[in-house]
């Protein structure tokens, strides 16, 4: 069970690193190009940030841990 939790943790950390790198790249690209590209970069940063894709991380964690506990207790019954 701990191996699965460790895998979930590694996945979450990798996802967070990808989001941060993506935000930095979008920010630098928008600043370098300017104008409409900057507006698009700000919009995409919002979609990747806490109001978008990254906002689902706590829900994914809760569902994954809940499923692990349910499978652990169901496995003990049998």
C-alpha cells in the first residue's frame, strides 16, 4: 500500500514541476513576443494555475487515497 502512495506522491510532484516549468516558459514567451501573445500566455497560465488544471490536484489525492483504503479493507474481508 505504501508503494502505491509513494507512486502517487511522485506523480503529483512531477505534475507540479511540469506546471511550474510550463508557467515560466509561457511567461517568458509572452514577454518576449508581446501584444496578443502575452494575453494568450496570461490566459493559459490561468488555465494551468490554481483556477484551472492544478486546482484538481486535491480532489485527485482524496479520491486516490480513498480508493486505496477501500481496496485495502475489501481485500481483508476476503
